[in-house]
């Protein structure tokens, strides 16, 4: 039963993460179809988890700008949104001035990351509405904690009813592509450095040259089985390289070299010079790659991909084409 619980929880976590990434990317091209369908989907999920009777208020009032879901029995009103502005919060709480929402409690569920109001806004809402605004705003992090607290049979039932089948529409290629786009969405490169003269050599030889231990070697070899799924849609690999190699990987090298080389000297070095310095100062590349893996893991919510870490797939891809590690 413990295994079934873990399997169900992992399935739910994965679907929530993939859905968030999908909504995030669709919004970049002004496509809001998932947002609209999300109202009814989360209506059902919330009713199941919280034992409520939410109804879609937009069925009664087309494009209700204040409220999406209502539980008339318990007088609960809920807005589902991706907009994190104070104006959106203000507009939602204006519902309390509408007669039919008198004495209702209002919450806002964010399909992406929830808004983080400042101290003045929190005080304003305490004064004007008598509410603790922080307790009225929630997102997937709050939802997943609530789900984790469900008793086992209910958690498994939740997965079977609302999450398990949703994984079918997301192929392996789609999932990888969404993760890549999520990683680089908020990354801005100031100066791209392409002076490194990396080439491609045999992966087995490269593993030997980098003196990688059996654990790292095993993870890279497993990751290589998936790199055929990596495609260059919208030239995404160039941006992903800037983020993973020119940013994160270089950060790792910089941090490990600080004990050997002065910060001032390091700030003028290129990536290829960083790699050279790691060889000169005998920096362990097992530690380098492990640290890079940790940094990537902290930025990806979808940890499991056919029992394979997506972070290792990314590292394997750039290791094989000699962007990560030493080659001579």
C-alpha cells in the first residue's frame, strides 16, 4: 500500500508540474485555452480534496471578472488566475461589494506562482476587509501539501479520477521540451561567450578522461538513452546551452575554483579557461557534475521522467557534445 501511495503522489505531482509548464508556455503566445479548462478541472479537484460544492460561476454570469467558482452552501468564492498583480487581487475582492457575495469568504488560486503582497497591501486588506491576505492566496505548493496529507485510499482515488489519465496527452518529447522552455523562460544572457573550442569525442573516452566514478558514469549513460528525444524547436537548444552551460556550469566551476584562484582573476576568465584551471588545480569533475545536477534539480519540479532524472538527461546531452567536462 505504501508503494501505491507513493506512485499516486508522484503521478499527481508530475501532472501538476507539467500542467503549470504548459500553461506558462501557452501564455507566452497569448493562448489561454488551458486557463479556461482549468476552472472546471480544479473545481472538481477542489471539491474532492476539500469536500466542497464549488460550481463554475461563469456558467451563470459569462466571463465573471471577479469570481470563477462559488460554494453557495458554505459561502465561498474562488478566483482562478495566472495574474499576480495587485490590481487582480483588488478586482477579485470587489466581489464583496456585490449583494450576492455578501458574507462570502474569498480566495485566489494561482495556476502558476502565487502573488506575494507587500506589507502595505496586507495591512490595507486587514483594514478594509478584515482578512489576512496571505491566507487567501494559494498555488500548487499549498495544494500539493494538502494532497500529501490525504489518507492513502483517498489519495489513490484522487490520482485515479483526476490525474492518472492526464499524463497520456504529454509525450516524452513534449515533457522534455516544456522543461527546457521553463528553465530558460526567465533567463537573460548578458554576454554570450562562444570562444570555447569544444568538439565531439567518444563518450566512453570522455568519461575516462574526466575520471568519472561509476555512479556518475551510470547516470550519464542512462541519460544518453533519452537524448534522441531532444529537438531544437524554436532554437531552444541554444538558449538552453546559455542557461545550463554558460550560466549554471560556469557558476559551479567558479565556486569550486574560489579556494584555488582569486575572485578577481576568475572574473576575467572564459569557460574554456575555467575548465583548464580545474585540470591544473585537480578539481574533481565528479563533484563538478554532482553540483551541476543539484543546481538543475532545484529548478525543475518534474523529478521523475520514466524513472529517469531530467537533470541527468540534460547533463548527458551537453556532456556528449563536450560542452560539459574536459575533452583532452
